[in-house]
C-alpha cells in the first residue's frame, strides 16, 4: 500500500481514537443501565442521571410495581431540578391513586409531600399578590382556588403569621405554611438541595404467616412482624421480593435486603 492509499484509508476509517473512545463510553453506559436489577431501581441515595438511564432500560418489572416505577421516574426528574410544570400533572395522578393495595398506598404517601410543596408555591403566589395590595399578609387563608383549599391529604393547611426578627409589632409581615401532617415541611427547592435520605438500621428476617410471606423488622426502636401493607417506623412495606423488599418512606421509595 502506497503512502497516498494509507492516508485515504486512515481518513475514512470509523475506528479513530475519538470514535473508539465514544463507542467504549456508550457501551459502558449501556452495560450499566442493562445490568441494573429490580431492587437497584429504588436506591436509598439515587443519582438522578445514572438512575434515569437504569429506569429507561428496566425490564421484567412485576406488574404490581408499575406505579412505583412511575413514581421513581418522576422522583428522578424532581431531583434533577426540572421545572414543576414538567412533572406536576403526573405527580398529582400518583398522589390520587385510589387503590388499596400496598404499592398504591406507598406511592401515595411518597408523592403527597412533594405535591404539597408544589401547592405551597402556588399559595405563596396568592399570598404575595395579597401582600402587594395590603402591605401585609392575611390573617387567614382565604380565596384559594381548588384544589389548594386543602392539603394533598384533604386536611386544612396550617397557616400562621409571625414577625420578622427584631420587629415584634409587625406580626403580619411573615407567614408559616404547611400541611397538617407536617406543618414545618420544607420548600421544594430546600427539599431538593438538602434532601434527607432514610437511614434504616433494621435487622430483617423473612417469616411466614399462615402460608403468606412476612418480614420481621428489628432495631433499637422497632420490633415489627408485618406483611405487605403494614408499616414500620413510618414506612410502608410495599412488596417482598427474593432477598429484598420495597418500602415507601415519607418522601421516597427504597429497597432493603435480607
């Protein structure tokens, strides 16, 4: 092969170092996504980018866990900082799930705190509009549109006025708002920035109750034998797999192994 032919071959080859490295990176990412097992889809400390890839490649998910998979996709979008307008409608559907099965129960309870934060932002807009006209916040919540008149659990909002630091007489210049179940619920941005992950310390032992699967949860503060639908330290046991279980916490879903 003469020099001109070698030059032309090198310029048309698809296996340049740049292309090869890109191909290798793609294969690594694809392999990481396809290698994820079902329990890997609900980690305690999710990385939004990595987990989104895994969720997109997820296969063989039990039909009962489809609502949990939908929530996890929305959860990744929330953690990635996407505007609420892009995921709000889907989250509202999950927060309104009417099923009585353990998965629906766990998904509802994980979705509602995030929905409460979105509605709190809406209410903040109403209150700030009132403030622009009156230079103070109202004594109580009034004229709120549906569905903002109650929190996502259907209970009244906890609303109170307080004064700025050092200005005791100006009690209508600040306000506190939150759902009945958690009046101190953080804002959406604060929850994403300072997210607290569950820190389970249970010793989990599989058990059998009248031929049905159950789990024994033991820790310094808990000793509970429950089946799917039962709760332990505020978490719903949603599903028992082979050597793992899916639980629904107050704001996220997560798996544990045993």
